[in-house]
C-alpha cells in the first residue's frame, strides 16, 4: 500500500513537472521553427520588383511585410513567382500567404482570407504614347492585352462584348506592356499606380487614359481557413507600423 502511494505521488510529480515544462516551452518559443513562405509577384513596381543593383526584390509590399514581420517577430521567406503563380501556390499549400498588390474582392474571399486593406488602387487603361484611344469607346474592333488572373483581366472580359474588343492574356506586366508598345495590342488594363510608376521609371512609350476603374484596397491573403494567425499578425503589425510612422516612411520612399 505504501509503495503504491509513493508511486502515485511520484507519477503525479512527474506529470506536473512535465506539463510545466511543456507549457514553458510553448510560451517561451511561440513560433520557433516556423518560417512562413510568402508568395509574391515578380514585376509589379512599386509594390515588388527586382532591384538590379542589389539583385533583391524591393517595393512597398516587400517593405511592409518586412516591417510587420519585425514588429510581430515572425520569420518568413518571399518567393517572387509572379501573380498567378503566387495565388496558385497559396491555394495548393506551397505558400502560407501572398502579398502582391492583390485586390480584396468578394469573389476571392470565397477561397482566401484577407488582412485589412493596406493600399487603395484601381485599374486604368494604358495605350501607346502616340495612340488616339481616349477611352473604352475607342477600343472597338481592337485587341486588348491583360495579365492573367488580375482584376484588369476580369474587368476587360466583363466589358469586351459591350465595347466590341478581343482580349489577349499575358503572363506578367512587362510582357503585357511590350505587346502594347509593339502594337500587337491596342491597349492594356493595369493597376493605376503600377502603370504610372512603370511608365515613368522605365521611360515606356505608353500613357494612361481615362478614369481609374474599381478602386479597392489591396490586402495580404492566406488560403481560406488556413494560417489565420498570420492574418492576425499582419493586421496587428499594420496597426503598429501605421502608428509609429514606418508605414508612411515606406510609402514616401516610393513617392507616396
Ligand atoms: N490588383 C490586381 C489584382 O489583384 C493586380 C495584381 C497584380 O498584378 N499583382 O488582380
């Protein structure tokens, strides 16, 4: 009987010690070992683009993510795979999240969870610098370039019949611009800040025409129902970097 009690006491003590240890380990290292893979676009200045001098991807998205990760103390690695590939990587579980100038839409909310918006942008019509096209009415009988899986592509497809134009889909923004510059296509739809920044910084023979279409916030996203802690950290970090001025500094660095 006595040994039985002793054994029980010993077991209890061991159990308590173990649970204490387990708790302690959990509390002191909340995210150890976890390195989030974040997918992004690869040519979407000023949000993410290759800095040819440093051979690193830079931009508003890259800087915001870095500042938020520092603030929230999580480890991550960015894979700049292109917009369509980035969305696919998140859906297939190859990436934990995506930051890519991605517009928050109701349709995407069916398959993605979004953070709060961190930047507002809509699309705009982009034409060759010497083009007579002034608006949608002038697209009749022409072929318009779009970038796969984007809001610009959705919009073009939704009005193509009404305005009587064809649509050609390209893999990325630079290829789409070149198709317009070379005259393969009459125009393209691109996010307004990206079109303006690219035309100016790369001296492209293009111009924007008409009004900004469907202005909406960009959000950080994860696959629906997965990585909610990542969305929470992004939101918490965004509040902090807005409060401490870092967010404004980042935008100012890219001319906003
Ligand atoms: N904002 C646009 C969208 O979400 C384009 C994004 C992009 O090309 N990186 O569809």
